[in-house]
C-alpha cells in the first residue's frame, strides 16, 4: 500500500523538495512507495496526518536566518497525536523569478513571509520601492506570473524549471549559508519503517507550559538539564493564546528520551510543568545525504 506524504504546496516548494529527498530514501532503503500530497498551508499538512488523511508530513521548523517557523510549533502543540520521526537540513537558495524584461519593470514581489525576510537586504538594495506581497508558499504566486509583466516571485530555481519561468536573479538570500530544518512527522511515536536505523537518537523535542508566571519559574526546569549535563540546542517561547503574558516553551535537547538521565530529567520536569508534551526523539541529517 502506498503511503502519502503531506507538504506545503503547490508543487515546487522547498518543503516538497525536502519531501522528495525523504520519499526517495523510503523507496531505496525501506521499499516503501509514497505519493506527495500538497496542502495550502503548513498547518493543513500537519492536520492531514493528525486526521489520518496522510501517513507523514514534511514541514519546515527552523531557518538559519529567520528562526522558528511558528505555525509548525503551534500545530505540534495543538495536535496531540503528532510525533517527530526525523529532521532534515536542506540548503535554501532563493531566486527572483519574473517575466519582466528587467528589474526596473518590477512593481511587486510575492513570496512566503519567510522567503521575503530572508532576502530583505537584497530587496532593499535592488528593489527598494516595490510592494512586497506575502503568500502561503513560495510557489503559489508563480501560477499567475505569466499574466503580469510587472510582478516577480521569490522561489527556487527548481520551481522556475517546473513552471517554465525565467529567472532574473539567483542567490538573492542575504546570507549564502541559508538553510532550513524540516521535520518528518507521523502519528506513531516510534515507527522503524520511517526512521534511520540507529542505536540512539541525537535530539529530543518537547514543549511545556508553566502553572504560574512567577520569578524563577523557568530557571528551575532549565536547571534540571544543566545539572544532568544535557545540552539545549534551542529554546523558543510561544504565547499560550489564553492570556497576554502567558507562554509555552519549546526545547530541543541533544539527547535521546530513552536514556536514563533523560528519563530522570523528564520525570522531574513534569513536576514543574503545567502541561508537558514530548514530540519525539530523532536524528538530524543533511537532506542531500539521504
């Protein structure tokens, strides 16, 4: 039976490209055939897995320039059954795609807000007076580009090929080492069919809320990991959406949740947290190494 992999669409997005790397790895190493299923938003991609309309989703969670993808974090917290199986790191190289004869003719530039932000300095230098239009994905506005010779889109060279559109400028992201970390998410906590065979996972992701916003309330949970020599690779706060000033805390740890010291840390953390959610332990790999 074919598996389905949900991702942000339309076709040609960076999420689809990451999903293709993972799809090829599944076929080569696990003998699992899979179909790609584009969705209009990251949240809908994850909802498809939570509702069993797709077996997997590949979604962006963090960019090296713009930081966390908050829609992914919020969805992981809200959708109870989702578990991370793997993380893929993929280089991101943006191109300016347009049917305009030159940069001087461009009046609007559309793309996903993350892509617009990742090219902010380039846009200020070369297109300082254009209107920036945020869209659901880097490929959504490509479908309208041929009909407007004053419009441009920030997307990938791969997307330009797929839609047979010209590229006016390449490598326009502000930092050349731009990369995005994608998560492979399913409903199953540990499913060896979807994971790299390994004795242990390199990272664990979790989130927790605090019962009260009091002095030192966050210090105590963080000290647990420091005292057990467990390194935090990331910490991010997000509003609880219940009341102004209330936050959730998302943490990535460099340890496997099955290790004895992590088991001890999680047990102690649960005594301090109002709600604790563990999203899974997994390995982080370069996407092009799959």
